[in-house]
């Protein structure tokens, strides 16, 4: 009696050493073959081919994604042997289903071979999946870079030159693209229509809504509508675009500046209060323009009230998004009060230099930490007579 028979194991366990070496070499060759490609369909086809040729099967195939070699039945055979492919974390990647020849039965050594093949195939499948994800991520990065360049090109590249005024705009997205929007449009009557807006949320979805908002704003801005009608139509149009658009409602502040008189009309649709410094002073001479209605697109049929002020010589105006106030130093927020104080303390007669100073102050406050929200602002200075070019 052989040792294998004594312990109740099949005679096939008593495999000659030379045949065991051959099987081991076959498994090593199979490992090299399945790792020779990083394309997922090719990995699976190669593994199925090895199983069929090595064990003289009628066919073999994987269930997800479906790929195989030899005879592959249209419907799974109920008693077909199945070998699972498990990921490193134990989750199921796929099943290797074997199509046996008539009367064929798998020996214990053949099952050992298939389990070794499944282990190597699972590693190759995970590598192929990681490679595919890297390719997809690189493609997404290229698309996002292109989107970022397009979105930046949609911001005003130059601002109007107004005698007696200094205008500046600045915007920086938290991610590759963002939901902040600012613009300055010259009307046919010589007035300047200024808008600073913020789409709810961040990232690509907000950027798409932001682009749609820009198109609607520019189309209506050239119609010479009163400011309250402009805001009302923008809000109603946004609301009518459906549920997903309403979730990405828009806060915005609109200003129409008459450069000759210095008169400015405002509408604040759920946005941060604008900061007006009269003659550069703070305290009683500092004024905010607060919201007079809800954000655009949040509710249907909204109306807005116009607030009017005069920008006297020496006065300064700041319109901004909440990314400037929601900068943190640990748990401490920069806040509206610090922003207004920083704006008041800028001694520059240049709006561009003032915004650069504010951005520098925010970076110093955060300690150079990564930006957590989109940041945009428009500054308008009416120069005193002695400062005019």
C-alpha cells in the first residue's frame, strides 16, 4: 500500500517528482504570461488560454468582464467548476469558469495549478485596473487643465479705462475650475455694469453653471435693462433650468456705475455685503451694501430693490466672494471685519495694488495653507482730483 492510499488521498497525490517540477515550471510560465500585458482583456484572455491548453479543457472564461478561450457556452453550465479571483483586500474581482471535456474530472494537482493561476491572474488584473485608472486620471487632468484655461479666458482680460477711476479684478479658483464669476461690461450709454457672483458649491459642476450664468448675464447686459429687471430675469431663467440648476443657485452683487457723476446703483442677491469707504475713512464713513433679496435661481418670481449711492472722489468700493472671508488660521476665520480693515488700510491709489495687498494678507494669515474656496474680488477707486492722471 502506498503512503497516499494509507491516509485516504487519491493515488494522483503520489505524483513523480519530475512531473511536479514540470507543473511548477508550467505555473511559473503562466505567471510570466499573465503579467506580460497591462491591458485587462488581454490578461484575462491569456489566463483562460493557459488553463485550456495546460489542462486540455474544452474552454475557460471569466465572468466579469466576459473574456475567455476555447468553447464558451452562451448560458453558464450549472455544474461547471469555478475558481474565484480575489483582490488583495479579499473582494471578488471575477470568476474563472471551466468548460470540461466530456467525462473529464479535475485532479487535485490540476486544481492546485488553477488556484495558483487564479492568484497570479488576480494580481495582474489589479495591476491592469490601476493602469487603466492612471490613464483615465491623466486624461481627466488634461481635460481639467483645458477647462481651467477656457474658464480663465472667460474672465475679463482687460478692464475699461475710466478717467478719474482705478478698476481692478482678481480671481483664483480653489481647484482647476471654480464657481466664482466676475465681469465688467460697458453699456451703450457709457455706464459700467459690474457683477461679482458665486455659484453654490465648488469644482466642475459649479464651473459649468458659472459658464451658463456668464452667457445669460452677457446676453441680458447688452439689452440695457434696468438693474432690478436684469437680476429678476437672471434668477427666473436659472430657476427654470431645473432641479439640478436650483441646487447650484447663484449669489451675486450687481453694480451700475455712471463714471461722469459717480452714481452707482446696487442690487445684492443673497451675496456678501459690499464694502464702501467714503474718502478712505473708516468708522461712520464705512458703509456696506447688504442683500435685498434671495440668491438667483433659489426661488421663482423674485424681485429685487435697487440701492443707490454716490462714489465721491477718494472713495473706494470692494465687491468680493466669501472665499476671501473664509480663510482660516487653524480654527480661526479671517472674517469680514478683518477683510474690511485690510481694505481700509491699503494706502495705494491703485485698485490693482490694493487687491494684491489683500491677497498677500490672506496668504500670510493662512500661513500659506492650501486654498479652501474660490476667491474673487473687484475693487473700484474714484481718484481724488490731485490723483487723477
